[in-house]
C-alpha cells in the first residue's frame, strides 16, 4: 500500500513530464546556443501554429533559457527572430524565401530596361564631311534574348542628306543585334555594347549596307540613354544618340 502511494504519483509525474518533453521535441528538431542566441530548427508542427500559439510555445519552453535572442530556421525556407522584452520573448521579424518579391531585392542590372523583355528606341544620328551632312531619325523595336545581355531588333530610319546645295530624302530598313556588358562606375549604371546589323537603303539609292555598332547605355528612368557610333560599308560612320524605353506590360 505504501509503495502504491509513492510509485503511482511518481509515475504520473514522469508520464506528464515525458509528454511535455515529447511535445517540445515535436515542434523543434535541433537546437544549440551560441554568443547570446538560441538557434532552433522547427518542424512542420511548429510552422503550422498561429503567431499567438508560437508565442505561447516559445515563452513556455524557452523563457528561462538565458539567451536574449532566438533564431528559428523554419521548414518553409524562412526564419523568425524572437527577442526578449519585458521578461518575455516577442517576434520581431519573420521571412520566407517563397514569399519574397524578388524585384525588390534584385540588382539594377537585372531589370535595367524595366519588366518587359520588349523595348523600343527613339533616336537620331548625324554624320558629316566636307561639303555634305547627313541627319537621320531612327525608330527601333526589339527584344532581349539571353538574360538581357543580347538583343535583336528591327528599325526604320528616315532623314535628309545635304551636299552641293541640294537636299535628298533618305530612308532605310534594318535588322541588328547587340551584346551588352553591364557594370557600375561610382554608382553610375552603364552597359557598353557592340553589335552588327544590315540595312536596306531605299532612298536615295537602293543598296544593302553592312553596319557595325558600338557604344554604351546609361540607365536612367524607365530605360536608358544610349550613345553610340555606327559604321556602314555604304553609309560610312556616324554618331548616334537616343533613348531606349522598356514598357511595363
């Protein structure tokens, strides 16, 4: 009878203690403390709890752990930070890789022309030599092909050529491709480029023109301000300047 009075209460205490520890282990699979921080690895059972339920669990089991900070790695590729405040742990930050808006964290080079792979360019070019000058306006539409580093586009150019006291209308259609190399110089985002293209000269004389392109883009606003040099086997060399827009659709 005496043994029963002693063993039964003791067994009951051990049973409930084991139950509590089992529930504790059910919520976290790993734990260790380092430099004032308790690191925990949660299980799916913990991650399924509400914020209020998590607070109850954290303060019930770890309130007296002696660490001012708790860092929890969750099964959802995220984490939580709990800090001791007024003798209790409070949640100060939480995150999940799956919920992150990557556009808010990506570098400017990855979205330098906006959110669409398509773009359009409006610009002009000028060239001149003794006794003659050439002024051309260009509209180009294209798309980026490989990680925004290579593009392909089609263009139409129209302008005027003066020489010998006369002015002639010029018109050409072309296709081209450019390769870009983004880098930063003292917080100024630039991307030099080099490319090649071919144009069909409609006026004043029908002809095909092989063109070589080089220059750089300065990323400002929703696109880039572009400065370049274009050399054609028929049109010779000319300086170009324009703005490339990348619409957000």
